[in-house]
C-alpha cells in the first residue's frame, strides 16, 4: 500500500501526535467546558486534524460535517466524543472488538451529525450562525 502523504503530512498522525496508540493507559475524554484556553486550543487543533482525516477516510460531505463544524456546539461536541472513542478503541489495552464497536457508535454519530448539519442550514461557502 502506497501512502499519498509523508507521515509528517498525515492528519491522523498529527491528530494523535501526543497520544501513543499503543499506550496501555488511554487518554481521558475531554469535557470542552472544563478546559482552559491553552488546553482548548490544543484539543481543537488535534480535533481539526482528526476531522480532516475522518472526512477524507469515510468520504463525508458537508451534509454530514459542514466546513464550519467548529462553529456549531453540537457538531463540535459530537466530533470530540467520536474522536475520544476512536482513540480509546485503538489503544493497546483495548479489546479486539473495540474498533468494531466504535464503528457501530460512529454509525449512530453520523446520523446525529447529519441531523445537526441539516439544522445549521450551512452550505459550502455559506455559514449560518
């Protein structure tokens, strides 16, 4: 399998740069309301990298994740929760079926994302607060 990017450019590697996927102690889920400004900025940077990877890997369009997702609280919270679950699913201490369970959760999450994206009324190039 040939990689399209170098590891340095790979968004998923950047998204997990502070977390080893083989770490036996997975990172704890982040409550955005409890983060200070620096923690929030770091979390949002990593989340942005992961969402970029997610939308590419699963070919998700603006009807699921609009480009302005970070400006909509519900989308931000859903994507943050999905990333936390994804990180936990691929930790060294995860059970063998954890990735499969994450995909089941992702199916439900995609429906919620689609519902929230529809409520925003946002389109590519057109953000609605």
